[in-house]
């Protein structure tokens, strides 16, 4: 545990490179979710050229102080060599917090991979979050895959057993609130708590260019009320087993408080640190500050012409070269000057971690 906090502290003090990265490791996905913001990439997966494992190692070697990596996709576990990737950042970047969502489609592949990651990164906190957006056929319909709900149940049972074996494993569940499950969210909440085993459960706000535009039509006040209900329901479980889990929960809760203000009141609540303390890397190595800015550009909310700061493949796999570019500096300055704000949970969590003015709220949730 002390090693994780020491790494977190070093990452915080190291302001030359971001301490938090979201890495889209693959465009492959066997679901076709109605609320997916990454559908265009997924639908053209066959034409993409994901980073090879040796390229990822070069990136990790050139990325000091990276305390937290969130994996994404696609479905991360569909990448055959996925289990080998966290160890590269663990060894070369000093990463000690890994998080990975999953649609649970392949328990037979996911369980061995999770075991391998936890054992190859023994001093890291590894969090696996299962997606759950409905009960039974409702979940299958939202996820666009028959039988996926049963996969969620199977994987949750096996993760619960694995968690007894691996002290550095945490299991979460998350629901994306959209038009297609709003009105049923409280039934889902009760069912999840009766049926599954996990450390915490949370509701995510649908965002970006959703595959079905109807998905984004939700009631913001109802969203805020449901977030509070999730928090109250998971109060006992959400403390987790370790101080790392407690800190994660506190950061998440403080971030959700700020998101509720931003969404319900549609206002700027705190400077966004995306592009400075957090970056996103797609499967082909392109770097952007977040997952939302490109959507803002597409819809005219942002005046930028592109959210891409640079490509790892074109910059010797060195994040520092990209961050020092004029393009990157322009994007970061735009985010600050335009008071860019949204509902993106990861970005708001980074804002909490790197903004001392927000720490009183963080401490309140921690204790």
C-alpha cells in the first residue's frame, strides 16, 4: 500500500508529464451499444493498425511518473496480448493504479488475464469494472449482444472468487444512464445489490456522439438524484478493503458532486486539467487531452480544428515531445481559456486530484 501512495505522490509532484492516461488498447468489440461514443472506430476496426507490444514498451520507457492507467477500447480483453501491457507500465513508468472496464463477454479469457495482471504487478491496485445497464434482455438489447447479461453474472461470480485469492484486485460495477434505461434505474440498482458482489456501484452520465442520438436524451435532475441514491445504497460496500480503495471512492464521489453541479446547472465549476495532468491515447498512438473535446469540435462547442495533440509514432514514442509541441500548447491553453467543462468522470477525478482547492471536499468524503 505504501508503495502505491509513494508512486501517487511522485506522479503528483512530477508536473513534466501527465500522471493519468486513458489507453484505448484495441478497437475490437463484440457489443454494439446504443450509447457508445466510439462506434465509428469500432465499426472500422479491420482498417486500423493498433500499437504493437514493442511500441507500447517504448512508450512506457519514455513516460515517467505515470501513476494511473485506465484501459479502454473496444473491449480490452479481446486484445490477445492485453495481459502483458500493464506490466510494461508497471516496470518502466512506475504505474501503480490500473483500471479496466469490461463488457464481461469472455469470462474464460478475462479471468486468466486478470490473475496474470495482478500477479505480474503485485504492488499495483487493479480495478476491474463490469458494465451493467439493465436486467436480463434489457441489458442484452442496450449492449446489442444476446446472452451478454448471463456473461455478466458468470464473470461476477468468478471475479468474486478471484478477489479472495488476490488482495490487490478490486471489482466494481457501473451503469451508463441513458434514455434506454432511465425509468428503470432504481429497479436495476436494487437488483444489482441483491445479485452481484462488488466493492462499489456507480452511475455514469451518457456522453459524446452516441450511436443512437436518442440515448443522450436524459433528465439531468433525475440523473443527479440517481447518483445520490447509488451512493447511499453502496455506502457500506464502497469503503473497499484498502486505503487505495477508500481514496479511489473519495475521489470518485467528489468528482460526481462537481459533475452534478456542472450537468444540472450547466455551468463551469472548476478548471479542467485534461491535456496537462491527463491524456488519452488511442489504439494507434494518437494523443488527445480527453474523450470529449473532439465531440465538442464536431458540434461547434469548441473552436479548435482538432483535439489531436500529436502521434506517438511520429514523435519517437515520447510523450514529452508531443506535450512540448505548439499544437499541444494551443489545445491546453484553449481548454483553460474557454473554461471547457463536461460530465466526463475521469477528467473530473483528475481535476479533484490535482486541484488543492478541491481537497476539502475530498477529505470530507475520505473520512
